[in-house]
C-alpha cells in the first residue's frame, strides 16, 4: 500500500507546484504590462517548439508516429476532445463568476486551461517520468518536471489567467492515470514503445508551441488519442 502511494508522490508534487506557480502568476498579473506578458508568451512558445522538436528526433520509426497520429486525430476529432476541454474550462469560469469572483473572458480562460493542461501533460518528461514512477517507483524525473512547471505555470498565468490554475486538476488526473497504466502494463511498454510515445507526444508539444506564438490554431487536444495507439502500433511493427 505504501509503495503504491509513493508511486504517485511525483504526480502530487507536480500538481502542487502548478497550483503554487499559477497562484504567483495570478498575483503578479495586474502588476505586469500587457506588452511584457505578450513577449513572455512568445518566449514560452519558442521554447515549447524547441522542446517538441528535440523530442521528435527520439523516435526510432516514423511510421509509428504517423499511423498513431492519423488514427488518433480521427478519433479525437470525432469525439471533439478539444471542444469538451474548452467547455469544461467554460464551466469552471461560469461557476467562478457566479460565486462573485472577478470576471474574465471565457475564451481566455478556456485557452489557459487547455494550453496549460496540454503543455504540462504531453511532453517527454511527463511520459518517461510517469512510466518510471509506475514501473519502478522512481519519481525523480517528475520532481524535476515539477520545478520546470512551477516556473512555466507562473509565466502562463500572468498572460492566460485563472485557467492555468484549473489545469492543475487535469495534471492530477492525466498523470495519475499514466502512472496507474504503467503499474498495470509495465511489461507491455518496452524502450521502443516509450521512445515512440515521446516522439508522438513531442509532435503535439511542437503544435502547441506554434499555437502559443500565434502561427497556427491547431486543436492539439484532438491529437491526444494518438498516444493510446502508439504501444499497439509498436507491437505490430515488432512482428515484421
């Protein structure tokens, strides 16, 4: 029981750092001019693109990434994950407004919620860190990621507001699910599958970075099912 709980300690710490970081960002939001927050968003976007590109090159077989993303995007678009996340963000915002909190634009709130949720949950450190935590109980990578997310959540919150804070709930659920899956299916996820998961997730990170700098408006959340396809495509590839 204790070992099971310790496997999730990295997820809990990561969730806490997103809460702390975004809270700091919200406090500083009114003190920072819009020109500066826009510049920070551009910098975050460029760094996100660089991180994504670095992760993509770790893939060993591009066909795995292509097949997984194509089928994953079809599934994600049909069930409209991006729309569901945006509507979830709107519900948080509307509830907050009814409770008498300061009103902010729903579109900005949803953008902050979706952007932060994806940025914190589909990168290489999330995937590998969660796998390590679930399989061997090693949370070191998730702890390191927590420090990075502390900084990035504070910067994102200065621009995108309270939606970034609410993304902490998505971090808890998504990363917790990854750790649980790793505990249950650890033997199914070999190094080949993990590398392809990183590659596929990094494509999403790159797309998210392009959105952050305003070049594209890709519905990145609709790509998420691609991660589910990766292990199965890898197993098929290993047969040939």
